């Protein structure tokens, strides 16, 4: 069985998301934005377009009213973004987040 080539990046993203979850309401919208933007940069550096798009979208939403609910909804789609294989799938993930929030 081949090792997951993304194992290290998955672990790093998981740790960063765990920090966001554990800090919860103590984080300001700007802190949430910065943390999600760091995940976006990590995804971009590793060519994970769907995760990058989801993290960008989540970072932007962190600055809007209702950002706590939004953050959790977006975070729930991170694993799907890792497994994304096409632009259509990335669009479907972002659409799923949008539908869930409205």
C-alpha cells in the first residue's frame, strides 16, 4: 500500500484547524482571517487548488457577520477539498458551502 503523499500537509492543516476550533470565540475575525489565509498559502504552495479556494473563501467570510457559523461550515469541507480532482469538484464544494449558509 502506497503512503499518502499528502500526509504531511494533511497533518499540518489538521493541526491548524484544531487550533482554530480550540480557540473558538477567543479569536477575533482578523485572527480567523489570518489563520485561514495561512492555510490557503500552504495549499497554494502544494498545488491543492480546491483547498486553496475553500480556505480563501473561508478567510473572506471570517470578516463578515456570522463568521463563527460560517467557519465551522467551511471547515467541514476540508477533507473533500483534499480529495478534489477537478475544477468542477472545487466549484461543487464552494457551492455546497454557499447553499448551506443560505
